[in-house]
C-alpha cells in the first residue's frame, strides 16, 4: 500500500496492477507487491531490515545486500509471470494459434 502522493515513482504497469483505496494504492500481497519493489528497490531493503536483515522467504533470493538491479530483476520476474499483459510479456502458456 502506497500513498497516492508518492505514486509518481511507480511505473505505468505497477499503477495498472494497483487498486485505489481512499488515498492509497493497494497491491495484492502474494504477487502484486513485487511491482512496487521493482520500481523502488530501496523499499525492499527497508522491508528486509525491518525483519532483522534476513532474506525474506518469498523465493526471490534477494536480501539486504542485493544490488538494485538484482532486486529489480527478481521482482520483475514475479510481475512478468503474474501480470504479463501489464508488463508486455508474451504469455508462455497461451496457445500460439489463439
């Protein structure tokens, strides 16, 4: 959840995934959260630091010492899998003749 006043740092795909809730843009916690962290890797580090500096068990493999590029790549992988239309990624499961 981010306040709409700071939404300017979010990419267009992230804004399409998020949903307005009053003055906030909310993101589903299982997958859509990655859109925010892909756009703002420092927020990922802050989340990790708030949990004692550990790698959070989301399977991304990125931690407090990961580079912005590594964090962004891990988060975009989640976005590309779950939100291919928003991120312009061809769906690998869609029929080629469809």
